[in-house]
C-alpha cells in the first residue's frame, strides 16, 4: 500500500543536526496519520506521499520547516519567588497566555540569585535538522483514528 491521505504510516527514523550530531535516535517508531493531521512536519509528509513500505527518505529541514526561528522575545527573566522552592536548570513548565488559547512550554535556562531565566523557544528552534527515515508500515486509518486525528495502537496514541 502506498502512503496516501488517511493512511497510518509507521517510520523508523533518526534526526541529526546539520553537523551530523544525533538529536533523536528514534528509539520508538514514529506513527502518524498522513494527510494534514499535523502528526509530522509538512515537508516530510509531502516527501513521503506516494511512497511504499521499505522506502527511505533523508530530508534537510530549515528552521522554518521544523521548530521555527529562535525568538529572543520568548526569553524572560523572572523573580525567583514566582517559582516553587525546588527548581533547577532544564526543568520545564507550561504557562498560559492572555492572547492565545494554547499554553506555552518554558524551560528554565539559568538561575542566578533571585532571578530565573525562562525560555519559551523549542530547544531545537533556529536549528537545521536532517530527518532520515524508512517506511516500515502503511495501513488505512480506522474511523476512530480519523475522528481523533491521530493513530492508535503500538506507537500511536492510546488514551484520552
């Protein structure tokens, strides 16, 4: 079966930065519904369309095709007393925004005295990425998967 709209695609994959450093070893297969359900970057979905099981793909994604450009305005210095007692660099938390329905994920990047630096950029923002994959399975999505907009079963989403 070829990859087409409303098919569930399973990929064995790896992601490297543009210098060849491993970013994601793909220890779990990537499973998504093909056809604009936002389960994978649009450029990769476009390149996979019409491929069969066993097909391989290597795509270099520019920042705007992956996690976006780095936005310095998403870096803020906050008062230490706004945070719980036990925090450390690398911790992440969600914070809602008044003008957006979606919560943003922030990462603590520095703690200095009574100040905490938080960054709302994705850790891979501003980076070019090389996505390599092999198509390991293609099947039709079932009605429930299409209604939910994501794959169920091994490697897919299981609960709501």
